[in-house]
């Protein structure tokens, strides 16, 4: 893979992962209270999971080709990241606080674990340029750190912005996967429709989440 | 990372701007990490270890001296400029955010270049193991902050802990380098750093007092500096308590016999004034007397916030069956129950002797979500919503939960902190609060209090009015505050604030 593409991927994937971290912090603090505490727990769990993810990469690499691992990770992240705010809010509506919190933290750990594979996959793709890959990784995090409080959260809300970011995660697949022109077109169409829907239906998504939240115990 | 977090906390404390402070710290810090790691690729193989030592040493110096330099710069800047108020103005805010950005960028560059250098050093450790260990660093910092009392430590203790951990890293590098000179050099810097950090508490005290007392002196000579420092040292005393959730300041001003001014004590939460001796009674009595006047036969009461015990004190001599107070900050309750001045003000209401009163330490959102017992009256007394965290307590979802906690004929009274803009209309922040309450089906607001303002709602949406024929045993000051204001309420410009789509208040 070309250097520019790897750097671009590093930026986008770091943006998505850091966004999930922030969005999950917001969702869990809304459901459990104690914003500072929840953000700390999420960051701690997420970081640990990132570490375990990168550690497990070595074992997985022996059995599967890099491309397959990467694609699997991105599909998992798109689904887990994109659905987690809705699933977590639903869990608090239907289960006891203990079980809802336990499953939510497991979800957070899973997203972190999957994200942990990303950086090390990118390192393997471009072994001589660790520093530059890290640069774009940090820049992606910077973009998420600025866009989350100033645009995504206040303008789109957690629901719509999560769908948007998950779509971006899905778009990364078109770069990684060896696709034929028809499949590439189909995947691009799915991405495009998702972006449009998340913008147009932002109020519906917001109302849905609020109703789910208020239905909670 | 711990250094950046301390810097973000410091900036939040002095600017009062949560989002800006976090962004202007974490943004440049991450940018610095990026620049640092990009630069690290260009370092020659032979000099990597030396660079690593130099970078680690520089980080140590910057983190150790950062709070003192920061506070000193802000103090000097705010007194060298002809501002009306020392800290709370736009110029000071810009200066502090610029200073924060530069320091965070510097810390980021130093931190970001270390990991790629470490990865490229000759070693037998697998890359993924190193990446994992690298992730464990921030985990340690976060764990330390979360599961210990570190967050309520004085600033210089927090910094000392980070410096100590960094020093351990430097020692480890010294072992790798197998050289004695850098080892002694790193030991030598510890002592001046401790002295520097210790002086930070004095600078912090001076800065806070000068801000609260709005000292404005033309500092043109050494003599004027000395006069200012003498005044700040001798005039008022400042007591500062840090809790995991807020910083409580108690400023005690002695009486001035020459000017016939009585002494005063003022409480600040996160540097925002809450009350002083002149306003303490009218605020709390207004809330309680308004409730008793608007609703007869109050049996069950829920108070959200008010950890100072002053609302409890007003309820103590009244007749009711059950009062539940939910306060997040246990340390605030403890301080208010034991501090001589606070104990005098709340008349020991937090002592736990009244069997009708239950004090619960919990997040109000969490409590409301998990308790569905109905209350006749809900009183909300939260600090000013100047952070995302506090804005959640002024959101659609929160008010919907409050509505659920009220009986069908219940009453809600809450503090309405931001009232009028320069043109005399309801300020945008106030409009947002009322619009958000309206979205949660709280209709027909009664906004009252020309001195301390509140808003009251009936659960059954009926129109509320004061009955002035039943206001005999109320102090004149409080009676004068139970007056409706803003009769023509227009909150059309406001937006609905949601926890899931927050609007800046």
C-alpha cells in the first residue's frame, strides 16, 4: 500500500476510535452520572483494551493474512461503534444498572480491543515510517478532540454523529479491501446514503435516543 | 499525559471555561505529539539514546515548573495590564489560553518524540509488547486519578507525584546509559524544583485573592509591587478546599473601622461567587418561603444539590414528614458540617440529628433515574452551568426525570442563574433554560426575585401566584424578593439543551 494511503488511513481510523471513546464517555455519563468518573473509566478501559489488542495482533498475524485481520477489525468497529450508543441506552432501559453497566463496559473494552489492532496493522504495512504514522494518528485524534465538542455533539447530537463516524469507518474498508469496481461502487453508495441519512434524520435519531433514555429505570 | 491533564485542570480553574480549556490543552498536546513523532524519524541511530535522555529530562523540567510559571505569568500579566477585573475578562482569557497552548504543544513535542525513539532502539522486545506497555502509561495516570484522592490534593502535590514518576523513568534511562554524570545531574535539579513548586501555593493564593478583591494598582515601581503584595497578604484570608468535583474558596474580609465597613465572608465554587453574609439569608429564605406560599401541605421534599446545608437549615424548624437531600460532593457536605463559619451559617443542619432528613451522596441524574417515589416539592440548587458537566443538570432529560419525581400536584422551584442581558431582555442562557423546561412539559413559569431570581412550576401546569396575605412572618428583605419579574416571558430565541445534544449555556 502507498505511503499516502497508509497515513490517510491512520488519520481516519484514529479519528473514528477517539470519537467512539468520547461518545461512549458521554453516553455512559448520561446513564450512570458522574461525567468525570465515567470519562476516566472509559479512557482507562479503552487504553487497556488498545494495549491488549496490539498484543494479540502478533498471535493473529501468524494464522491470518494482514488484509483479512484489518478488514475484520474495521467491520467489527463499524458495527460495535455505530450501534453502541443505542445498545447501551437500550440496556439501561431494560436491565438492572449493574448488568447494563457491566455489558456496556464490556462493549467499551471490545471497541478498544479492536482499535488496538489498527496502529500495529499500519506499522506492519509501512515498517520504516513509525513516526509519520504516529503523527497522522495523533492528528486524527486532534481532529476528533476538536470536532466532538464544537460540532458533532452540539450540532448533530450523539446519535447522528455516531452513525456518521461509523460510516467513515465503513468507508475505510473500501481502501483496505481488494474490491471489484461493482462492489466498490455498491459500498460507496451505502456510505453516501448513510451520510445523507444521518444528516437528514438527525432529529429522529436524537428523539429516538432520548425516548430510549427516558424509558430507562 | 498526566502533565497535560494537570495543565487542563489548571486552565479550567482560572478561566472557568471547561470546553475551551480542554480543547486548548488537548488539541496542541496531540498536535505536539504528532510533530514530535514525525521529528523522531530523523534522529540518527547513534544519538537516539542521548536524545531520549535529553527529552525526558526536558519534560521533567517543564512539568515540574509549569504550574508555578503559569500562575506567575498570569499574575504578572493581569497586574501589568489596565484591566477592570483581574482575571475575568477577555484579555486574561486569551492570554491564559495562549499560554496553555504553548505549554501543551511543548509537552506534546517532548512526549511524542520519545515513543518512536524507544521503538527504534536496539532491543529484543517485540513491537506489539512495547505498544502495549506504552498504552499502560496513560492507564496508570488515569487509574491514579480515578481511584485515589489525587484529584483533591493541592496542585503542587499532584505535580510532585508526576515529577517523581518521571524521575523514575529518567533513572531507568541512566541505568541503560551506564553513565554517572546524567544521574547526578537529574538528582541536582530535584531540590530547586521542590522549592519552586512549594512557592506555587503562595502565588496561587495571591492570584486568587487579587481576583476576588479586584485589586487594580498601577504597578509602575518596585514600591507599588511591594504595597500590592503587602495588601494581599494582610487584608483578607483565603481558605481553599479541593474536592474531586470542585474547588471551594472561602474569602474572609476583616471589618474596616476607618471606613465603617463590616467584615464579610464569601463562598466561591470553582471561582464563581455563591453567596456572602449579606445575601445568604435572602437567597435561601426566598426559596423556602416561596414554596410554602405557593403550596400548602408540603409533606415530602427533595433537595437536589445544596451541600452547604443552608436550605436544610431553613427547613429544619418547619413541619414536614420527609426531606431527602441528594448531593454529589461528599467532601462539600463534610466541610460544611465541620467548618466553624459554615456550621454557624447552617446552624448544624448537616449534623444528621433530624430523623426526618435523609442525606444521600449521589449524582442527581443517577438518583432520579433509580428512584420513582413522588415528592410534593422539588428544590434545585445547582452551581452556575459553566461546564458541560453542569449543563447536563439543566437539560431536557434531567427536567423530564424531575417531572417524573413530582407528585401530580407537586411544585418545582429552581435557581434561574442568568436573567437579563444588557438590553433588559431575558438573556439567551436564561431563554435556553426556560425553553428546555418547556420542552419537558413544565408550563406557566412563575419567575420571581429581583435580588435572587428563581423560577417555579406546578406539576399540573396551573398558573402560580403568590398569596401576599400569608406573608406575615417573613423578613422584609425576603418578602421584597417574592415578587414576580419578567411578566412578558419570551424565550423563543433559546434552544432546547439536551444531554445528548448539549447547547452551550
